[in-house]
C-alpha cells in the first residue's frame, strides 16, 4: 500500500474498521489507490452515515415519539 494512502487510513479509524470487515477493499486499494473515494462511499452506506439513512432514522424516531404521545393521551382519557 502506498505510504500516503496508509497515512490517510491511519487518520480515519472508521475506514480501518471497514477494511477489516471487508478485506476485498484492502486488495483493491493496494492495486489502485484511485478507488479510495468509492470505498469511502461504501463505508458511509455500510455504517449508515448517508443522508438518506440519517433521515430515515430521524423519521422513525419521530414516529416513535408520536406513537408514545398518542398512547399517553389515550391513557389520560
């Protein structure tokens, strides 16, 4: 692996963890460091850090809060 890529990965523990769980990316990066942005995108998706995944989690949390509020309202009546 190229020293610059190695240094970049050492500064990003999330990517190191992703590579450990998906060793195919280690081979890809070693052969072609240009695929690093692709790996970062896949790591975001893998760890649930994409914007759409964050919005979905927030929506689910709001729905849960609304349901709990409705249950509390029903208990009062």
